[in-house]
């Protein structure tokens, strides 16, 4: 790797920011998301970075509370793609998510009523603070449960003007506001008036953060894109990266080089 890339970070850490994903970047990918933990040395190196650089920020799709527990509060934490953050050691909705708190509380209550009225076992309504999950993995007749929840989700989207996401065995109701890593990287870089910005990630949802770095580079900010390569890493992420590391342990080694 070309060490010149890191020169602006070493020269003026008080004007530099380090942004990083969590799963696959600071932790190994595991079968059950709840079992993920940061690799050895991650918390320590982030803490040291946090004391040296203007902004050190973990930006993840996970709940902010988990990241706070595992990584501590020497760094910034953005959970649920920026819908949650941590202030004074407590998880709060971010400024952009806060206006949707009441709306999503009403959606949660409505979803709970309608799902309960179905009277089928094994369906779960999950309170994700500013999002609502509808799960049917554990239903006896998954297909029927899925079709019924699909109808409820569609109705709620229409009635409350929501966005919908989700996979094969769960649906997610989201407020009419998009949360991506791009927004966080751009907003924090501008708020902190950074001159050098780095982002490390391993997955498709990290591409918007690389987009943010492209925008910042066009405005004269020094940028470094770090991709964590794996069998599952998207080709585009690796191709667009300035630095490729082989796994989360190497991410930690790379961060240590920033401190040396
Ligand atoms: Mg990841």
C-alpha cells in the first residue's frame, strides 16, 4: 500500500475522520447476527483513534445499543444506518429519525393489533424504535402467514405513507425517510469541517459511503476507501477501493498503522 495515502491523516489528525462499518469489517461474519463480536484489539484501536482523530465513527445497520456495548463510547456510533446514535452513553434516535417517532409508534400499535387479530402462532412484531419488523419465520404455515402479513404491511404502507423493505421471512416498515451511510459520512465530514476522510467496509451497503467519499474528493477532501475482501465482498467495492485488506484482523492492523 502507498503510505502517501495516509499522509494527510498523520499530518493533521485534528482535521481527519475515520468512518467504519462493523459486521465483516471489525468482526467476522457469523451465522447468527447476535453472535458477532469485534475481533481482538478492535475496541482498543478505536479508542486510541478516537483520542487522536477529530471524528471516529462506526456506521452500521445494527442497533446502536449493541455497538455501544461492544465498542464503548470513546467513538461515535450510528446504528440502523444512521437512524440511531449514542449521546452521553445512551442510545437516542438521530435528528433525522426523531420526527418519525410518533408516527412509527402508531404504526407499531396498529401492526400489533392487526397481527394479533390474525390469531396465528409464530408471527412476531418487532419494535425497532423507528422501524417495525414483521417476522413469520416461526409460523407453522409460513406461506399463509407471509401472505397475510404481506397484506397487513401493504395496508399500513398505504395508510401511513411508509416505505417497505425486507427479505424472505420478514418485512420491515420504515418511515418515509431514507437512512444510508452516505448521509452520515457527508453530514459529519461537513459538520466537523474535515480535510481527510477514510471509510472501511465490506458489503453492498457500504457503496453509498464510497459515493460520499467521491463527492467529498470532488470538493478537495483527501479520501481513502478501504475494502475488506472476502468471498462475499462485492466486486465493485473491491474495485473502487484504494486499500484492500484481507479480513477484520487486517482492518485492525491498518488502523494501527494510522496511529504509528
Ligand atoms: Mg459489513
